[in-house]
């Protein structure tokens, strides 16, 4: 069964007339791994979930609700994986319609969510892949 994610951007710039939102882009894949996890202030959370093949990823998203968060793949120090620095309430998103390459360069077996902030945050994220 196909799974579809909807990606849409809206930008508001003070001093400019209202910019229209981009048209929604539908990204379809065969499987998804999605996560929602509280990450306490000063804590690191490890999410284990099998393996995501980097060559099969068609979309990914990482988001932290209240404070900045570091998301490392595969090892707590990102050895053999990738590191993403998230701003508070800012998403990192990639999908296969974008001109830049997939930022995931190694298969992913774990995520390490590192919160050095003073508040608990909620991490939401996921991978959409083809089988």
C-alpha cells in the first residue's frame, strides 16, 4: 500500500506583499518509519528501529518543538552517519523533488537525539522509503 506525505512551504517576509504558499507536493513511498519522542532537558535519547536504506529514501523530516536539538544517525557522535542541527521549531526536510542530494549518506539504524537545552522538547521525524 502506498503512503503519501504532503510537503508545502509558506514564507512571510515583513515589508513584502503576502507571498503565496508553494503548491503542495505529494511524495509517495512504500514504507515509513515515524517517531515522536519527548527529549528531556540535558538528555540524549536513542531510537533503535532496524535499518533504513539510504538509496531507498524518498523523503525525510526532523523537527524539534521547543529548543534546538542535535540529531545524529548511527552513533551518538555521528560516526558512520550524519549529524543534523535543528533550530527550535524549525524542520529539516528533504524529498526527492528537490535539486540537492539526499543528506543521508549512510544507511540509518539508530537516531540519537541530543538536547543540551534547558527545556524538554518533542522530536518528531521520519523517513519515507521505497521498498
